[in-house]
């Protein structure tokens, strides 16, 4: 039999492991509210929010804009500051076509490891360049990789942000791949969801995201025929009052 000290050590190990698992889930799960409230679903079963990360990307974003316009759909583009500096005119075009823009930080770091001061700097630099490009000041941000720690929500609350916008379904499309894979993933999408897609890459200019356009070209008309309304994050009635009001 185990002695008292061994039992205590074993229980302590289980507690630490459990705490570590809980921390990882809170930091990485798009549904977790433990590190602050997040928006992870659309507000109606008849709506769908199409979101695109890591742009703007001149190789793909213009084609996406044309496709969305063809079906009267609006999307939300979470942009990286370093890409905005290279493509300010494309940011202005996204806004002019009626889409929303969100802050995806300046350099796409893992925010879990950053201090509050560094997080503020990442967000502020992205905000500044988005305002210079298109005269906009986004109210929603999306943490890179979806990773966040307990220090992020207070930064957003003090900065007057509406909140963190995550997702209910990821398309796993951040690498070049046969469009058929994404077509199958999109087949599982339903109303009331926020879909995570990518029109760019954090570290590669003009990244290949043609599979995103091809898959959407298949599903957009089918969703539209089913009566789906495509909404932006800014248009969601479901606001994160605990964060925004803090």
C-alpha cells in the first residue's frame, strides 16, 4: 500500500495535471469563457458568419470579395497589421464593399505568453495601420490561433473593445490542400455558426488559399438557396456585455 506521503504526492500530481489540462482548454478552446467572454456563435439559426483570418492577401482576397458580392454575402476579415501595411488599398476595398474588419494583431504572436503591455502594443499597432488604410477602428479582435490567457480580457475591457470573436467551426484551411477536403468540412456547417476560414498566412506573402475560394463557390449558392443570411461580426445582436461594460 502507498504511504501517506506517496498518496499526497500522487493526489498533488493529479491536481497539477488537471489544472494544466483546464488551463490548456481555457487558453485554446473557442468555446471556453474561463479567460473572458467570447463570441463563438451567430445569434440566429438562420444566419451564418463567414470570417477570414491572416489577410489581406492580394493573391486571394480580391477573388473572395468578388465571390461574396455575387451572392450578396458579407464577411468579417481579421487582418494582420504587417499585411495591412503592404496592402492598404485592399483594406479600403474590403470596407468599401460592405464587409467588416477585425484586429488580428500586428505580427500574429501567441498572446498567451505576452504581458498586458505587449498585447496592448500588438493591438494598437494594428489599429493604427487599419485606421490609416481605411479610416476604421475595429471593435472586435481575434487572438492568433485562438490562444489567450487571463491577461487578455482585462486589456480589452480597459481599451473599450466589444470583445473577442472566435468561432464555432474551423475549416482547417490554413495550408494548401485539395478543395475536396474543405468541401466535406463545409458540408457539416449549419446556421447559427461562425465559420473560421483563411484568406492569408501570417508569415507568407501571397499565400495559396485557392481551395477556400473553390469551396465557397460551391457552398455559397446552396446556403443562399436554403435561406441563410450571411452576417458580419459587427452586425451580431449578441454583444458581450460583461466585457464591453467593464
